[in-house]
C-alpha cells in the first residue's frame, strides 16, 4: 500500500459493536467489535468455521444478530436487511458464484444497475423515451466497467462459458455496477491459480484506489491478505483474537497459534 493511498483513509464508516449471533445452541459470533474506515481495505481472516462469512452476512443483513449494533454512515441499526444495505451502498460478491450463467457478461453486469434505474418496468420493457435514454446511460457505465476489468473480448459471451477466474471478475463487475460505498468480498481468490490471484489483487487495489471504494474482504490466502490489506481482524471459533495492521497481526501470538502456525 502506498503512502498516497494510506493518506486517503478517512473516518470510521462502519462500526460493528458487540455482535453476537447463534443458531440454536451453536454460537457463530460472540461479542465481536471492530470498525472499518473510509477508503481502507479491511480483511477478516480465520480458520474454517471461525465466523467470517457469518460476519459478512450480518453486515449486509442476511443474518440478524441476537446482540449488538451496526453503525453505517452515521446511522445505527440493531438489524440490517439486504435491501436497505444495498440502498445504503453496500454491495457483495459471493464465495459460490451466483451469476446468470446463460446470460452474457454485459447483461450480468447490467443486472447490478437495477437499483440505479428509475424507469418503471413497462417503460423499460418497451424502451419508452426516458427509459431508453436511461438504459443508454447505464449501458455506457457498464461498458466502462468492462474496460476497467479487461473483459472486453467476452462482453457478449454467456458467463457459463468463461473460465472460473473470469467469472469471478464478472461477479466483481456486477457488484461494482451498484457504485457501492462499501464492497464486501467473500473469498474473491478462492479456486484461482497464482496468475488469476495476482490479477484479482490488482483489480481490488485499483477499485480501492481509482473508485475510492471501502472494501471488507474474507480471504484464506495469507500472502494476498498481508499484501493488500490496511488492517486485519482475526476470528477463531466465533471470537475476535486479533486486530491491527498486517505487521501487528503477524506478531500476535494468539493468531500465530490459532491460524498462521508456529512456522510463520
């Protein structure tokens, strides 16, 4: 991370306070607090079953915690819901791709513009006046995203025919089409080879730099996490055991024993 990028990091935009989540008798998250600052890349790491995806699901309203509160953009909530989260500027990619496999790259990313469209369904269907002009504007925005993600050659290709790494890029494009203030990335490197991981890391850094998007990501590849993150929060069995810069987390004894391994 360059000094220039770090200087852009601003005030707290998201604060998770004393979050606890349980399913029956199983505690997924226990009294977890951390914050995310404007323009930073904030990683959540931990072993399988640590509660990472559960935390993302709390942030964007898929799960409602039994205890705690969420403060986003200065507004406090005891519970969020996915629609409200999206309207407030929270977008998300998923570990298991949820793309429309039979639709083109262009149409998949256009689907991410849905919340930005003001024309009614009928007007859109018949491409009436203002609806047609609006679609042209949205399509231009999406074409620029396709250029940014370097997938111009595949814009008309059905997503299901693309290699996995490119499908992940389309998934990122669909989330970016919402013009999010906060972008949640759920294991964006999962299943990728080294070259694909390098490409995705570059795009994440570029999104953070060029769009100024605040990013929260879950990732198992420690090399990636330590290279691109500003701060890291570490979970283990649903509890927070570490929080700080990559350098600080590397030196944390609880993290070393629970996650990184003594050899690190």
